[in-house]
């Protein structure tokens, strides 16, 4: 089975029409039909059901399609990574998630490039709840993250050092919102107030819900959003208050960081400063450019007397 055959089969299944798929693939309709017939002969089963409404995969075809899409997905990753492979001796690929060390990673990379300008740094931002999978699959070389997003055996599995520490996120509102005029806000001030959350902070949302229920207050939860920019837009338009990181919004004049009463601070800032980790596959230390990056990061950790593994 060739890559072309898999691409042909995938495209026909996506558009449910051989004529349309042939135009997209820029081959003749009879030629595409012949290639599909050859694939069916090779596999030994009928893969497509042809009706007056078009074509769709049979039960066997759907099972094959799942494997085909996985192979094509990996092939696309390979194509995207070819430039980095070609420049492997001078490229470092780093990954991070929102609220999980992006500012600290970017600063580390800027300082590193000042010392090693010949090294190219490529940045990747992820939304997956298990970003270490991207590290395991070699989609990047280094990951900035908190311990919460790492697997239980991460200290044995990866090399690591502390990248920095951050205060937990805080509550922000529009500068003209009545909350901004208060010295401090607590649970009563949030009663029925529209509030938005990032989808990575659902546990904080549940803590707030429980705390407000215990006080007889109503939580007016208006949104759980996948991007920080969405929460910032709601705040900028005074449509909600929300949790944000100061590094993300302190430069925006119309956004105000609220001082919290202890009853609310214990909900939003439950654990104090959070350590941010830089982790990498231990096999990465064999490569010169990655070894330079690791030693540069470790040196900073030693200066701060942070853990190194």
C-alpha cells in the first residue's frame, strides 16, 4: 500500500464523491476509480459503498480509514519537521502551554540566543491536556510546564530543571467595572457577577462554586473558553470578570487586577507560588545543540538554587 493510495482513499472518504476527489487530487476520475479498485484488491475486501448519493466507507473501509488517517497524520508531521531535521545541528524546538511557563521559556530562549546566535529556536504552543506526549513523539525537544501536567514518573523519565516560579493567576475586571473601585473583593462582591474561566482552570471554578454555595451566593458563570485572548476580550468589553496571568495583561490599561479578601484569595491562590519546569527526553543530551541549551538552563537553576534532575 503506497502513500498515494492512502491519500486517494482518504480524499474519497472525506468528500464522499469520486469526481470531486479526482478534481482535488488532479487526476482523472477513471484513474482514481482504478486506484481505489487496486487498493480493494490488495486489501481483499470492499472498501467503499457506492450509492446514488455518493460513496462512503464500508465497515471494513472505516476500519482501514482510521489507520490510513493516522499514517497520513504522521507523514504530515514528518513533512513539517523536515526543515528542522535538515537544520538539526542548529535548531532547538521548545513547547509550552498557556499559564505553564511560556513567558519564562521565551526569556530563557532570548538569553540563550544572545550567547549562541547561531542556534535557531522554534516555538510551539499546545492545548493538549497531556503536553508531554508531544515531547515523547519528538515533535519538539523541550517542554515548559507545571508538575500538574506531567506524568507520575516524570522525574525518572525526563531530564529537568526548574525554569522559574509564578504566582497563581488572579481575578481581573474592566477598569470601569464597579469591582475595580473596591479596596478588596470577596465572595459577596462576586454574587451574580458574570465570570469567565479558561478551560484549564476548571478545578478553580469548582472551588469557587462550592465556596459561593456555602455563603448563599449565586455564581454567574458565563463562559469557559479555550484561549486566554477570549477571556481578555470579555474583560475589555466589560462583559465579565475573569482569571488571567499578570504577565499576559498588565500592559493593558483598561484591565484592572483586583485585590482579594482572604476568603476569595484562598480559592484563587490556594497553593502559593508554582514552580515551572523545563523537561526533555534524556536521549536529547547526546546532541550538541540541545546539550548547550540544557547546560544554559541548568546554570540558571543553580544560580537560583532550584532543583535539577
